[in-house]
C-alpha cells in the first residue's frame, strides 16, 4: 500500500501502541504488504502514516453524509442487543478498534 505522505517510520511495538492494535496484527499487515516495513539491524519498523489506510480499507469510500445517514438509520432500529450495538458501532466508526471503543 502506498501513502501520499513521506514515510514516518516507527517500531512495531510503538505502532501497535499508538493505534491500539496487537503486535501480531501490525506484523501481519507488514508481511502482507498492507503497510510498508523495513528492517534496521534486528528490529522492524513500519510506516506509521500508512497504518490509517491499512486499518480502514473498506471504509475509505464512505462520505460523512453516508455516515450521518447510517447513524440516523441505526437510531431508528432500536432496540438492539448489546452485540448488535457493538457491531454497528464498529461499522460506523471503523477507525476504532475493539479495544478502547466506548
């Protein structure tokens, strides 16, 4: 995946902490080529600017108007079970991972 910005290199643990992902997820994305990675000595670094794009590949085409409409529809579909609300929240807020989602 290519970013329009200059790479901002960071460690895999630092990237995982910054974005609330697991180490294995960041490593997997690097191995799959979803984010640029390089090896410096014994340590791997990833492009922190590319992480945002790697985390939300399916949601980039949504406009803010689409998201607003989806929230309005979701509000009209009450009552929802807790698991349904969580799934819907993840769909409407794809940048927020499972951990730390309010």
